[in-house]
């Protein structure tokens, strides 16, 4: 097995890169959830893949900055564009990172990074992203024409994978080919080629705990053909992740996340659905007070994902869309997400 063990000096590690979500539970409940979009995941074909068969994309190097979340979205962009065009289009992680809401502090939040992506992101050739510090990335000058080019790459809706498990992540990769953003917390000595829990009671919120974002790009069963030096893990379901610590780390820039480690240390997973210009157009619907007709009307308003089935299930996606509808038409100063008399009357007016 061709692997290296060189790692970043611990003093150069960002702490943390992936910020804990401090939103209220009510705000979190409005996130688009994978479980509402896909009623049942596609069954994963778990087979032992040799390392030579693992998908692998350009390995980034965040150089000790706190930009791992931005680097991960950069990876998700690249994989999606490669699927669409067959060409690797390198999007700027610096342009994502320098617009974080907590600047100049290090690290980023999940909602923050996808919200920034919905505004568009320019090319890496205009705003390089590797081997730079936080201050160097923040100082990157993205002038108006670069911003304009970046608008081409505005993201559409994003989906939080909740509840999350390794089969769901692998199923998304298998069914769509996309990469998935996955976050983990750990102590440095746990983060080896095949990360292992050494501290079962590790406090996720402690200042000494590392929190890191990566792109899951493939999945495999582990065995003698791919991790011959780690027989203790043979037979384990595992994700293959691309690091953002450079090619000299782990197994030539990739790590293997077993199901055991995933269950113990994953605390966020998400991916984006498409680019905003890919949102489908639909014919004007009629509102008949059913949830399906409500969802169709909200799609027409551009407030509900157009490529998500109108299922008739009134979940967080629908609640968030109703909330936006109420604010759009001045039905409330703070949207409730509930379809009361005023909202029904407006829907009947617009969609008779």
C-alpha cells in the first residue's frame, strides 16, 4: 500500500475549523432535511474496492488556516461540475471563506457556507485558496468582474442529512455521484489514516477538541486489498474522504472513516442540490387547500425546491417555504410557517 504518514504540526492546526451550530432549535428545524426529500435511501452496494479504484479529486491544502469548511464546499462544487461537464472546474475557497459571517475569527458554520454559496463564488484562478493563512485569504482582492463571473455558480437549495448515518452518506454518493460535506470532532492523535476513537468521552465543545470538515467522495468495505496494514478494520463499512491538509497527509491525501468512527464523531453532513439556474420551471398551479397543492404553489413562487416531489408531507421544507411566502406578501412581520386564514386567502387570490 502506497501511503504516507506525514501530518501537519499540531501547532499549525486550526482549532476549530467547523463551528458548532448555535442557532435556536426552531431555526434548525427549518433546514431542508434529506429525510423529507427522499423517503427511502437507495440500498448501498458495499464491496471491497482497492485503493486504485477509490474516487479521488484534487487534494487541497488549507495550510493551517481555519478554512476547511470553505475548502469542502469548494470540493463539492468541483465534483458537481465534473459530473456535469467531465472537466474539473476549480472554484475559489478564499472567496467563500473571506465572506464568512464571523470574520475575522477563524472557522465557519454550515448554514453560513451554503448561504454564501447561494450568492455565487468566483474561480480559484482569480482568488487562490491553497497554502494561505486566514489573513492572506481575507486580504484576497476579488474585484467586480470576478464577482460577476462567480454569479454563474450560485447554488440552489442545500440539504442537511438528518438523521445521518454512513449508509445514507454512501447512498447519496452512489445515487448522485456528488460529494457530501461531513464534519468530525477528535483529538489529534485519533485522526490517523483510519481514524479511531481513543477518548470515548471526548467533549465536542471543549476548546482543545479539533472540529474538521471534509468531502466524502467514495465508500468501500475495508479488507486486505485496500488496507492490508489494518486487519482490525477488515469488513468495516467506510467512507473515503479527501483531506484539505495536502497530498503529504494520510494516504496520499485521503482518509478512511469507518462506520464506528462515523457513529461516534460525525456532527454535521450536508450537500447542495443544484445550481440556482438549474431550478426547474413549472406551470401555474391551483390552490385547493391540500398540502400537495400548497407545495406546488410554493414551487411556483420559487420558495420550495422545484426538483423535490410535492409529497403532501408538511415538514420543515414546507414550513420554511410558507414562512417565506408570508414575509414576501406582508402577511406577517415574522412568518409563522402555519397556513392560517390570511395565508389561505392569499393563496386562493393568487392561485384560483
